[in-house]
């Protein structure tokens, strides 16, 4: 693997890899995840050409606890005008929850990709068996199944007007695959995929596998 960060975009409700390849759904192994964070972009965010957000919080609460800037919108997220419904597009908030996960594609378990998951794909209730990320984490936890032991099918909600992801288990990894995935949870490229420049360098990423509330 190279030291370059590889990303998977979800724009237009299509998965697009850094090399330009695209697909309607994704079969991948989730090997690690960052804490749920917040990010406010004064301009529209482009995942293929990422820039630092105008204001952000690594733990959803204290934007000025990270790297201080002149663009911090409020000392506390709960008091911020960018965190009010309607401050963004439609009834949404301008400051959005997000979670970055590191995944390996089913047909290439040695290459790490960053997948950024939005609030609509993190929170919510299951719909006809389709689960957002937190519910999927709870489902696996209830079955004592680590994320890194299964291939997860990640797909779009076809009824949503914005890109919204659902998650479901596809199959368990076989012995050879488990041996290959072993050690990838804390691999430098995995940690790089979930702990990028927009998050605090002091906020060490944690394993997602024991707490489904934050993945």
C-alpha cells in the first residue's frame, strides 16, 4: 500500500473510488472508525477535493478544544447558530454530524479506503430490515460479531433525495481472509483514514467495536 489516502465518495448516490471506478453498492470490511464529529463548511464540501472546514469539533461538543482558529463559530456547539435547524439547506443544520470509517473492499483486503458517513446514514431506525450505521453496530454487537469479521454490504436508500447509506451483513470472513485482515484495525493507513486534518491531532481514534452508540 502507498501512503496516499484513498477515499470513497457518495456524491450522486453512487460510490466513486479515488481512481474513478464507481459502483451502485459496496461490499467491504469495516476495520475502524473515528468518533462522531461535527463540521461546518462555509462553502459546499467536495470530498474529492477536501479542504479544512470553517469550524469543526472532534467530539461534537467543543470546537475550540481542537486547533484554535479565527473561524470558530461558537464556544459551545449547543449554543451555535450553525447548529439550529434551518441554518442549512431546507430544515437541515449548517453544521453537520459526520463519521469517518476505514474500509477494505471485499476483493482487495489490503487497501484501505476512507468512507465519510453523514448524519442521515448514522442515526435513525431500521427501515424494512435496512439499518443506518448505529443500528447496524447494535445489530452486530447483539450477535457478538466484530465489524472486522464480516463483509458488510453498504448501499443507498433509493427513496432518499440525498445520498443516504444503509448497512447489512453479507457474510463472515473465512479463515484466510481473517488472517489477512488481522492487524488492519490499527494499521497506520487505517488510522490515517479516520484521523485526518479536520480532526484534532490530540484526539486519538478509538476502536469502534465495543460501543455501538458511536460505532
